[in-house]
């Protein structure tokens, strides 16, 4: 279901791109290629950028053996290559995975998560991160980013005299393409991110075989969400829980959030464990 929803959202965003290009009078191929070049570079270097921005330190042999042991066990079950492992010196319990494919993947955990979670819960979190790698969610996110960048490029360029609007285009459509389309692309992109998190929760719990352990881990992580974590907002969506949640406002937060509400994630995991639907 999550794969279907992701496909539907990407299709919807593609239609928004087509509408924007047609309405603002842009060469669609040129716009996509320009945005694609930029995001292609981000796609290949996003892992290094994320690890650098979080000041992650690679785990050496003999260090954090509980992390290495769990990851090694899980990737052997999934017949996947061993990712590089990193630790972030921060008290906020959190973790993320990055890398353009399973052969170039990395997993980072904070020192805080190692203090707060027991072994079963840590296994649930690491299985969640491995599922992001297995499902190639970085690629999906990069495609969504490329489409959103294309819309943003076309809309902003109009303000500098770009485009070649057809005189027969209704002014209302022009305003929608100029203002509403970029906003819609952001909302769709955030929806894709939330869908991928739900997917990683489900696949991760299947990999570990213990949905309740991941649910418990998410509840503990939520309880410590107010601990500060100074990171670049551009990489916050990679984490299992939004590391900047404490700085986010209310109101429209859910619509523009990169992560689903923890309570909803926990509810779904408990349903998966019991087979009983909660209200």
C-alpha cells in the first residue's frame, strides 16, 4: 500500500510539473534537465553531506559492538552488503540511514539512542534504517526533490522575465502555476517522505520480527524529542524521528512535516503485531 501511495504521489507531482510548464510557457525538458543536474549531484553526495553536517564519526572495529552485531545479523538475514556505521555524539536518541544504493550505504546512531533503548528496541530502529536502504528511499526522495526543484525553478524564473506565457492562458491558471504549484509540490514531497517512513516502519518490523519493539523505541525517542540537536534542516528528514521537532510550530505542522505523528506510527505497528485494528 505504501508503494502504491508513493507512486500515486509522484505521479501527481509530475502532473503539477506538466501543468506549471504548460501554463508558464517553459521548455519542460530543459527545466527538468536543469533541476536534474543539481539533484543528481545531491543524490551522489547526499550521504557525505549528511554525515558531515551531523559530525558523525565512523565506528571502528572494537567500538560499539552492540550496534555492529545487530546490523550484521540483520543484513545477513536480508542478504545485503554491510553498511558503514557511524556514531553522533548527541544526547537526543535518533538514527538515520543514507546512501544511493545498498553498496554505498551508511547508518548513523546518536550516543543518546544507545543510552535510552534496550537491545530489542535498538534492533527495531536499526531494522527500520536498513529497510530505508533496502527500499531505496534515498532514490525516491531524490526523484521527488528533482520534480519539486523543477516547479520551483520555473515559478521563480517568471519573476525575472523567464517563460513565454500563452496570451490565451487564463490569468487564474497563471497565478495557480506561479504560487499554488510550488506550494503543492512541497506538500506532496512531504507526504512522500511521511509515506516512506510508514513503509520503513512496516518493512523494518518485518525484518526484525518485532513490531512492538520498534513501537516502544519510537515512544522513547518521542519522549526525548526536546533535547537539542544542532543540524542542517536539509538532512532532518533522513532521521527516524524529526530531530528538529522541538523547534517546529503547531497549526500547519502536520501538513508540512517530513515525519508522521509518532502516535500514528505506534498505532500501526501495534496493529501489525496483534492483527487488531485500533480506533
